[in-house]
C-alpha cells in the first residue's frame, strides 16, 4: 500500500509512474489527497474538542472544590455538548479513515523508473539469455506425450480424482519432482536462506498484507466457512511471518525459503499453450523471500537474480530473463524480472520464475518495520522470487533432455534421484 505522505509529496511522479501500468490515476490520487485533508481536518477538530473538554473538566473540579456548585453545573452542560460533538467527530473520522484505506488498497504499487511502458507480456524487455538450445531427434515429443509414454505423470487420473489441472506424479516422475524440491531447497539454504515449513491456507489479513487481496481474490481458492484462502504462492505465508513485527536494523537482511504446493484457479484458459504442465491449478514451488534495508534492496534483487541464474546454469537449461513492462507487472511489485526456460519440443518459452522488489508496498500493509540508527521505526523493503516453480522446469527437463532411448536426468539431480535416465 502506498504511503499517503509519499503520495502528497510526489503527486505528479506517482501519476506519471502509474501511467506505465496503463492507469490514469489522476482522480484516485486527487481523492486520496482530498480524503486525507478531510481526515486531518476531522482529527484536528476532534483533538481541539477533546482538549477543550479536558480543560473544562479541570475547571469544574476546581469550582466544586471552591464551593461554586452552580457555576460548575453550567460548565458540566457544556462538557456534555462537547462529549456529543467528540463522539460525532470520532465516528466521522473513523469513516473517513476507512474510506481512505479502502481507496489506498485499490491503488497498485508505483513502478520503478526502469520499468518499461507496455500493455502486455509482448512488451516485456529481454535483458539476458544463456544456454544452448538442444537439437532433438526426429519425432521428439512434448512433455505431456513423454509423461504418458514413460508413465511418470498421469493427467487423466488427476482429472478423475479432482479435475483438470491436478496431475498425479508416478514412479520416476514423482522421484524427479521430489529431487527438484530437495535440490532447490539445498541451494537456497546454502546461500543463507532459512528454511520454513509454512501453512497452505492463510487468513484474510495475510492476503491483504502481501497484496493478493483485494486484487486477486478471484484467482484464489476460498474456504468460505472458515474464510481462509489456499495459498497461490509461499510468498503469502512466508512474508506474513513478519506482519506487525519491528526488527532491529542489525537483524537485516532476513532471508526465508520454503517449499509448498500452490493453488490457483486460473479460470478460462484453454488451448495447447496450457496443456500438460504448462498451467495447473495445483503445483509445487520453492520460494525465496527477503526483508531488506531500503538502501540495499536493489542490490539484494540483483543477488536473487544471480542465485536463480546459477541454478539454471547447473540444470543446463536454456533460459532468458525479461524485465516486465508496466502492463505485465503485478499489483504489488515495483520491479519484476521473469525467468523463462525454452521448451524445445514446444518451440516456445515457459515462465519458471518471477523475482520482484516490492519496496515498502507490502511492508506498509504488513506494518513491517525496523528500528533505524536514529532509533525511529522505518518501513523495510520486501522481495521474493521463485527458486523455482516446478511444473515448467520439469517440462523443460523432460523435453530438452529427451533422447531416443529415454529422458536423461540432469547431472546435478542424479544424487537426488538415484537414477540417470527415465526409460
């Protein structure tokens, strides 16, 4: 959530940057400033009314002590009026504050200056590419056909048990999936991230804290009776560890990693581009999360990008990095880089990771602060990234490592799988 003082002091900049998201925020920003002026006026009136009431209360006490009962009773009538006025002002102030917060919840984060203008993923900027695209044998198959051929993922069984988008991993497919999870976690903990096992459901406050609510509630599975949400990513419970927390400056940075299944409704998507593992309702993901000092968060973002690059280098998968345009940047992010692996059998790029800096946007919602060197509370910066999302990584491995004799296992994963080939 944007801070009102920042909006007031940088009105033109906020409107200009939000235009990168293809949003004309002029009216919203004017409304924020007007609501805040009304709120401050009501607060001043309330403070003055309460101060006057307190002064009169002291005078009444002195008058009673002096035996001036009649004069004291006259002033008591005035204090009753002041109490009624303060009650009305307090109610008006609460209503205005709630209206202001409701408006602030609807305004996305201000994009970083490096975010390019654009409407969709077609306008994202490629900033890095690495890895050799393999030349496959004639008759190479997409991963959903490979899964069926080697009996390692059963999409039809998942459809029977639950529905489309809930695959069942079997045999060496399940082992390879587990190997990837263990490998990602080991890489992350070796890099200094502390591993957490996190809840798979969160409450409404957690959804608001990281920006999924009210922006993405239609994409989340909602347990209505208990008002809980199945997590769309470990970012949500992982970042909410620090909700309403004040850290000391020397505790920064805080680094968290965790593996969770993730759940996304992803309604209305059909066609070959979403076949197999390309888009699922339930999938596994390993996440990295950082809480950083504001002066060091973009250095940390670069470090997270290098960390994911190192993983893909070890997996020997061809990949590229995109800087997302304003129209494709998530509601809460200030700057996002997407990693995509090349699927040779499908002849297309598949997104496998997003690494983002949210600056103070999530921290303001979470009330996540640290005590700075001056002893004052200051909002931290939050960052997160997929390290990595498994379905499309697995799709990339199955398709890029396939041979006529079977699917080879990346060398770095073989100590985890206990086998070198799926055949």
